C-alpha cells in the first residue's frame, strides 16, 4: 500500500533520494521498478539534465513514439510531418489521407488572423461610464508605460494591438475587465503577454487613483488576476480539400457521388449531435495534438481552445464541415491555433527542434497551416472508414500487432498470425490460443526433424 505519511521538502531532494523514497514506500517490487525507471534515462547526461529541467520532481522519461506522415501536399508544397502519438492507426490514417489528397490538389489553407488575447479581471465600485469615457486616454497611458517591455516584440512586427474595457457587473457585482489583444509573431508569447498584463494592472490602478473624474469615493481597484486567455477565436486558420465526385473514386458498390452523400451526412450528424461531435472532433485532435507535441507546443491549450470554439454558438458541434453541390465535394475546417516556433520547448527540446527542421523551419503562420491540414486529413480518414468499411478493419490489424508484441511473437509467428486472422475477429485470448497451438506444432515438427536426422545417421 502507498505510504500515507506526508513528506516535507521533496522538491529539494536530489533525484536519487526521490527514487529511493518512491521505491521504499510505493513499489511492490523495488528492483523491477528501479530498473524500469533507470532504463529510460537518456545515456547523454547533459541531455538528461535538460530534460529533467522541463518539469519538476522528474525521476525518469516517459517515451512516446515519434513517427512520420509523408506525402502532405499543403499549399503546393510537399511535407513529411512528424507526429508524436501512442494511439494505433493515427499516423497510418493521416498518411493515407495525405496521399489520397496529394493526387487531387492537396490541402489548401488561409490564415485568417493571428491575434491572441489577455485579460485583467478587476473589481471596482466606481462609475464605469466615466471610466469608459476615458478609454482612449487609458489606452495611450498604458501602452506608453509598457514600451520597454514591448520594444523587442514591436521590432518583430508584434506587440499590443488594442485594449477594451468591458462591463460585466450585470453578471457579477462590480466586476469589470480590461481585454487586450496581442500579436506575438513566431512566439507563443505566454510570458510576454502575462508580463504586459501585470504591468497594465498596476497602470490601471494608478490611472484610476490619479484621475480627477474617477478617484472620488470610488475606492481602490481590486485586481483579481491578470492572465492570458487560451481561447483565441481570432487566431484562426482555414483549411480545405475539394474535388469532383468522379475524382473521389469508388468504394465497393458506391461511386463517388454516393460516397460524397454518405460522407456529408456523417459530418452533418456531427454538427447536430454533441455525442457524435465529441468523438468526431477527438479524431481531429488525434492529428493536431500529435504535431503540436512533436513541435514542443502546448497541446492542452490547443485542445481547450478548440473545444470552446466548437461550442461557440451554445452547442458543441463538429469542427469540420462538408459541402456537396454540382458534382463537387468540399471538406473544410476553421480552427483556432495559437502556436509558436521560437522560444520555449520548440528550441530547447532536441526533437522539437528537429521537427521544425523537417518541416522546413516554418513561421508560426505556416505551422498553423501544416497542423490544421493534419487535423483535417485525420478527420477525413476516420469518416471515410466509418461510412465505408467501418473503423475496426484498420484498428484490428494494429490491435493484432500490439497483442503479438505483448506475447513476444517472433517474425515467423507474426506472419502466420496475420494470415490466420485475416477476416477474423481479433482478441487477446484468441491470439494467445493461436500462438500456443503454433508453438506446440513447431515443437512437434522440430522433434520429428531431429528424429529423422538421428535415424539417418
């Protein structure tokens, strides 16, 4: 049973002491746990030191597969796209969809905007109408006050774009907000935005305290918090694929027109039904998160924003849409993606750095287009399978491989199992029985061979 006692100063302990405590208090087999923790340490001690610094209380590394999806034709340029994901069939599906659309013009994108948002949440008992009347003066004052903080970003073409005072006192007494929009260029910009917001908070308090129209009998401004928002509906990219019905090809007895109709209905169902929309959008994020992780960006922020965007009209809906008309198929998506290609893990993590190199060292805007294309490709592959062969056909093949790996199958046994289970239901017990039978037959066969050799002597 885990040790229930609280411990003090754990974060200050060296790694060896943390591991020793863990083995003594939480391991059922300390020797095995210690071996598993140590075997995933990187042999390069300097690199391991860097990895340890990514987070706190690190004792080992958790390994995820790093794969490549080739043949992505995006805005006329061919990409091989790194993906970090542990789920079977995702990279294969993305690659299949990429190759399919490369022969039909590829993926087309348009970055609509790249604005990011930050907020100063504050409470105040003064006259908001008077404060609102001084908004232009407040804006000029605050922007001047942060000039030294924003100088480098402004030189790169970014900085503070605008700020607006919002009255939310109808929802919460005395609650107001300073909403600020930013351009952070190729940087994700979280630290930059938060530093500016905290400076704005102090400047807002001083502005109200010093202003003759605002300071009388209003009391001090209570700044609750100053923080960026991960909801960035103005940091938006559009991606689409399109072709004629005929170019879609045939699927069994279905021609391109029939396939397009079924595909469009499936997407429409995901627009109508939140239960289906959740799984539908999860498939989009299978592709998006995998590339976000590979580039060292924040997949949790991307997920939170994407799901909020999917519910922006009050109901959770599909992020993708499908239009069919006049013998023409168009599958598209608008997606909010706040990304960075400089700073943070994008340069610090060695594989994140290599990912950007493989992608041609894209700008943040180009990376938006790349990642959105992978999300749409993954969604196309999933819906195509669902409305034709069913999703399990591809999953079962990979499920079989996972079971065979778990059971330690040899290359010969794997080949035999693939042939045996073609068209059959795959389960752990069924695969185990097959391997046991195969191995038993192999032992008998080997015994017969040995006996024949002995008799021939």
